[in-house]
């Protein structure tokens, strides 16, 4: 009897898994492994190109009605925020490459950065010298930070999320603000026309590219003082730092190259020629490559960090300027189905109880495959109601049920509901 009961259970679980895999293939998400994507903003084409960094091929294009100034990806890779020249900030669901919100923000949103915990994104506004703080949970502006430097330009948030640094292109300063209070705490004079800024991964230093000084200031974040100045190429505009903190890659716009700074000695150890009028830089999370947009060449150069040579040149862009890279973590829906299956296998839920829950989750997948977002959200609501019922009748403990509900809320946020 035990063997006869066991076989159908394994078979049903296998069928559910295969069915889900086929449905996910239809959604373009056949794998639950993390996927790293590069997002390139086409200023000339009013669009966002999505690049699979494993193959360096373009897998999607997202259209917009206005230009794209800057990009930021939340740490989980689930959301891409786009700052537009008309002041609007768009939120893009990275799982299905659709715009889910357009946030009014005034005029001239220049650069954007995400907090390390993903709760907020910060946008510099050059026309008002302010920074807008946007909640990623509600996609609304929750605060505005004044006096962020004349022609507030680039922005970076420290790895611990405690402070933000803003470059003032016309005030020749870096403005430092406290993210807990959203107030300015210090203003530091730097070189002429500071543009790009980036923190080392340990948060000990910030590197500031000074556009008209042709150098980079290295700031100690402990003392907010300049501890080194590194001469680079002509008109350095953006900075990217490798995940191990060993090297800073500085894009020199007028000399059409990238200076590689050894952060241990703060000396230039390599210069890498790229395309015409390079714009922005993004470092791959694995540290093996650096991506640079070339505005006049309509290309993206991929630099191999082991050799500091261009390993690939990607084409098919239209005045590419902003670039950001994010890693999309495991799909939350398969993970939730796995949680339910584990409860079945452990004997916590009966076969019928577990089937009732998994069937609702399979319906979520089916609805999404048919672009029926509201129907998918309704099925998630039904799932949560069923979990509450199982808690009430004793099939699940409150802790077991809450774990499923929390996971369901993650799924809802990824759709989004």
C-alpha cells in the first residue's frame, strides 16, 4: 500500500514540475538561475536595450516617449529605474520588461542611484539643485533634499546605505547627505566640473571624476577629505569600481578611452581605447568585464578586466549613453511552489491540500502567460485565503502559513499586483 501510494505522489509532483517548466518557457523564464542583464539607454532612439551578458546579445527593447538620462537597477535585479530629461522617472519590471510606473519629478532628472537595500532610489535634479527620494514600494517621491550643489549631477549611495554623495557640476563640490534624515551634512570642494562619483565596495573611499580638471579625486569617507588626485585622460566623466575594490575604471569622454586606476596605489596602470565619445561605464558583478557606452559609435565596448583590452564590441544602439547592470535572482513563483511541495513531502499538508495550493499557483503562471495580470493577482489572493484556512483548521502552524504568505507577497510584488 505504501509503494502504491508513493508512486502517484512522485508522478504528480513530476507532472507539476514539468508543467510549470513548460509554462515558464512560454514566459521566457525557463531557468530559475540568476540572470545578469545590462541595460543600455538609447538617447537617439528613446528606448532601453536589454542585453544578456552571458551571450552579449540583445534580448529585448523597451520603448519610451522621451530621452533617457540615467539608469539604476535595484539590488535584487527586479526593477530598473529610468531618469528622463523631462523630469519623469519610469519604473520597469525586469522580469517582463514592462513599464509599471511613471513618476512625475519636475524637470531635468539627470542621474539616479539605488539604495543598497532597494527601498529607495535617489534622483538628481539639475534645474533645482535637489535630490528626489523615491520609495520603490510605492513609486512615489517621499522626500526632497535641497542644496545638493549647483547643477546637481551624479549621485552614489554608500555601500552601507548611510550617506549619499552628489557632484555639483557648476559648484565644483561634492554634497554629502544623511539618508536617515535626508539632510545635507557636509560640502566638500573638489576639482573643476565634478561629474561621475563611485564608492569602493568597502565604503572607505569615493572616486570623483572631474570633467575639466582631467583628474580624479579620491575622498576618504571617514574624514571627508581628498587623500589623492590621479591624472587621467581628457574630460573624465564617469567611474566604475570592480567588486573587489582593486581597480577604478574612468571613462575619458574626449580622449575616447578608459583609464584604469589601481586603488592600492592610486596610479593609472592601463589605458584602454574604446569608441567615439564614450559616455558611461558599468562593471559586471563578477568583476570579469566592464561595459562602456560609445555615443557617437553607437556601440558598447566590453573590456576584459584580466587583460584590459576590448574583448567585444556590441552594436545595434542609437546614441547609447546610460548603462546599468543587474542580476535578476531566482524566480519567486517556482520557489513558492517548492515550499508547498516540501510541506507535502514532509506530511504537513495532505496530498489534496497541497494540490489545492499548487493548482492556484499554476493558474498564476497560466494567467501571466496570457497577459492576464489581474487574473494572476486574483489567484494569488485565493492562495493566501486558502493558506489562512489551513492555519485556522490546524493543517499549518501560524509560522508555516506566514512563510507561505510572505513568499506569495514577493510573487505579487514581482508581477506586480
